[in-house]
């Protein structure tokens, strides 16, 4: 009796895939040049996604109740022009998969 070859699966970025394909799933990651727990109005912050893995496209969104800013690229800068709550989204993708992370921050006066 011939048995099928063993195929191992993993869960990566919310997608079920074979082990060989999982190594190609992007993983979103970023760093900032400021303390995101202590932001102030009109502060400029640079964000870098070089720690992301297997990504070809980088989409950033900075959202609060008054503004919605969208940027593209591995490195971006954002001026926080309003006080209050913001949500930072980073979406990284390649031809097959996408991974998204988000972080809530507060901008002080």
C-alpha cells in the first residue's frame, strides 16, 4: 500500500499553509524613533518597518476621530497634529499574503 507523502501545516498570519510556504508569509513589525507612550502635539515621529519579514509592500495608516493619514513605504514620518487617541496600522504584504498589526497611542497637548 502506498501512503501519501507527509505534509506538515502551520498557521502563520492567520493563514493555514504548508511549512515550505510559511517561510514566505510576511510578518509585520516596526520601530519608532520616539517613546510612543509619551507623544505630544506637533511631534514628528519616524517609523521604520525593516524588522518586518518577507514583505514587499508596506502600507501605514494613522487614524484618529478627526484625521486619517495613509503612507506607503518601509520608512515613513508622521506629524501628530491633533491631541487624543490614534491607532497606528501597518500592513505588510507580498504577492500572496498580508499581515497587519496595530497599536493605540495617545498624543498629549
